C-alpha cells in the first residue's frame, strides 16, 4: 500500500519526536516545518534536525513563527526540558536556520498540479493559521489538516484547555474558521491512550532509534506522569494524530463546527460554534480503540526505512 504524502508541522518536543519517528515509518513525509511552542522555534528547528539525523533521514526542515499570533509565547520546558528534548545529548551539530518561512515553504509545494498532500500539526497552530491567512487557496489544496489540539466539546476532560490551543488560541480559531478537510485529535482521546511506564524498555530492542526514544520518553514519563489520571502511565499525544491519518479506523469521529475561547479563565477551550457563524465542519475524534492503537504503534518500529 502506498504511503500518504504528508507535511508535518511541529514543535519538538519529546512526543513530537516520537510522532516524527513513527510518521517517517508510516507515511511519506515530504518535509517538516517547525513552530515555537514547547520551546523556542530555534530549538524546535534544531531538534527536528537532530531527530531526523538519528533516523538517517535527510528531509527538509523549515522554521516558522517565533511566537503566537497575539499572545506572548508560553513554553513547556518543565515537561520537555530546557531545550525541548529532555536531557538527551546529541552528537550532531546545529545547522543554520533558512530565511524562508514555514507557510511559504508549504504553499510552494501546494501547486494545482501537485498530488494532494496532507498536513499534520502537533504544535501551536500559528504556522497553519499563517498559511491559511496568507494563502487562502491552501485550504482546498490540502487533502486534510489534522491537528493534535484541544479536547472534544462535551467530552469529560482532565483539563479545560490543551497546551497547543491554550498557547495560541487565535491561531487555532483561525484554523477552525478558514481551514477545510479538518480533523481534530484532542486530549479526550490522547489521554485515554496512555503508555504504561513498564512498557518503555521494549523500545531498547529497536537499535539506536529505540535507544533514543527510550531515553527521551523515560524523561517525559517522569515529567508528565499522572496526566490522564494514571500515575503508572503517561500520554503520548502527538503520535495519536499520526495514527489518525494513517489508521483513521482506530477512531470514532463526530462532525461539528468549532470555535475557541480566546481570553479569560477558559482561554483555549474548544467549543461548538453556533451554526449561524457558518464555520466548516471539523471531524473530531470522539473515541479511540486503545489496544489496537498500541498494536499499531509498536508495529511501526518494525517497519524498515
Ligand atoms: C501537546 O502539548 C505539547 O506539550 C505536546 O508536544 C503536545 O503537542 C499536548 O497537549
Ligand atoms: Ca507538540
């Protein structure tokens, strides 16, 4: 079966690094754009390069926004480490940052003659919003935009606002307004699919890449344990969005128009948009088959290339 051509927009970030590793195995990754979120855009850009070189992949990486559309940047260094990838020591040097911006880079690859490409966003949605605002036709040229973001309205959530939407609620709102073929994978599903800490040593059988993921995820398990309500397991949020594109049948989906609370105590909460605002329907993941998701995840590491 041919692999789905996909752009990744991310803020690596430890769970982004896992998502990148699995995406490279499962999908035809065309390139990575990076955004400020878990750490600065300088770090997310270098981190994408570090992980790719560990994977033996020479894919293009293009940096994007240095911060949210409106608010100052809030990072998650307390979860992902001061440079974004825990305390991992990289044996690869930093590379110069290109001048081009993420949204220009994606737009140039979305010409009418190109094959339909998908976009998976696993950081704050700033780059995706800027793509849709600067180049509105990109909405129809993308086969889908799948974001790890928010939580399904009406679902029982363990927190009101999810990080990627909280950090840049204006961007998320713009994506829900101007995007098309949208899919949202929120914490109502990612916090159901918790990875048991006792399973981490399984990663060590997958060579250098498995060793890297074992070190990164052991750090992350420690800093994020308890999120999702189980002290012996932790969420691996971003890779769930990769599953949504590669194996959508692992999920149940509900269609609804969405908007975002932009300020105040509920900042970053995703809510159903009133019908008269005429927003596009978003396919929202409403449940996940957890055992089959983990079968899919572990089988990813056996895929060569
Ligand atoms: C999201 O927040 C970030 O810290 C993770 O990388 C993930 O994208 C989960 O809420
Ligand atoms: Ca992320």
